[in-house]
C-alpha cells in the first residue's frame, strides 16, 4: 500500500484528472491529500474535489498551494482554461492550511512513509524543501512527471524541454539537487502512451458519470490543442505506484540547465548507478492502457 500526496496543476491538460481518478480507484494507493499548484489554485482545488466525488471511492483533503513560479520571475503559462466544461458549483471548501504547510507536516509526521507524486510544476515541493530541508530525506520517494532525457528508444523524436520543468525550472533544479529519492517519469516514456479521438466511444461506453466527465475533458483538450490524440503523462506516474514493472529505468544524475529566456529548463541526464534519480526510459504501453481502462473507465 502506497500512502500518497498528489501535487497537481489539474484543470489545464485533461490527464491530471485521469491521474487523480486512477489513484482514487486503486486499492494499492491511499490518497492522503491533494495539493494544487500554479495559476488558479482555488479553481484547481475545486476540480480535484469534483473528480474525487465522481470517482465514488471516497475523498481526500485538498489544499491550495503556490500560484506563481518560485522566484516570481516567469509568466504563468496556459492560464484561464482551468475547469472548462465542468460544473464546479460546490459548497465544499478546500483546506484552510496552505499546501506547503500540509506537505511539510505530513511528510515530517510520517518519515519514510509518504510518496509525493508530482504532476505539475515543482514549486510547492521546492518551497517545502526550502522551509524544511529534512523533507528531502523524510519523504519515501518523489514520483515526478517531468523532464526529458532523450536517452530512451524514442529520444530523437522528443522535445528538449518538458512543460512542468519549463514552468518553474528553478524549483525543478532545487528538487533534483535536494538528495531526495526520485523516480522521473518524463517524456521519454509518457510520449509513448496516448489516447486518440477514435477511443472516445470506448472510454465512455460504461456510461458512468466519471467516465463521461473524463471523456468530455479529454476530447475538449484535444479540441483546444487542435489534434486527434492526447498523452496520458500524469496517469503513468500514478500507475507506477501500482505496477512498477510497467517501466524500465536507469539511475542517473539529473541537472536542470536554465537561464532567463523562454523556453528554458533542459533536464540533462548523466548515467550514474549511484545517482539519486531513477529515470524511466521504456514503458509497456499496452499493459498501462489496459490498467487505465480497467480502473478508470469501466
């Protein structure tokens, strides 16, 4: 059983919502809490509450976190589309505690037991480590959807910079260099797992409110991006708490190269069997997508 805090920028890409639903509907995972980051964190919190309610598998406390990048030196990308197509009229309140306080208190109160699954920019996590450096060693593991090394089998096809790192490269650099045990679930593997517009009817076939809502969010995001597919980046990170054998990894040292320009935030990987970052390089795509359909869309 994995005790997890999910740190998310839910509400922009549809995959955060799918990831949360997967976590809530998996008996191998206990969702201790959800923290939101980047942009309209209050709306993101409401979206998380909505998805948990639809999951029919209980709820967890939700805490709003940091709005802007760590140094307040970069614009917030893709702002203003959070929650489109969702009815968020809800009298439930997000937790009054700040997300960073919650992360510190929960990790330090349960040393070696809490896994942080980060599927957004790393601002909340970096701030927690700045305020309480012992968090880096007290956390069981950070499972991070972020970065790209281009060292896997599809490396030549991948961009040099990944969104979550690009949004706050200073925060990402701090987390990678913190000494925490990290599993990096980057574009090396997440760009191999996608859902297409042709899958829409199959995903919605069960007719459950959760399946219908997530299918609507997925197709809406495809429309927004003007393409007929979308990657399941974030659900793959959650799935690795259920089945670590879905991926093949190598140990590396990771540094983040960045400057004042946009875009910036290249994650440079160097093989090191003693490195603190385990980098996913290959994925069993079919097994992952079967798991996702069984747990979330059935």
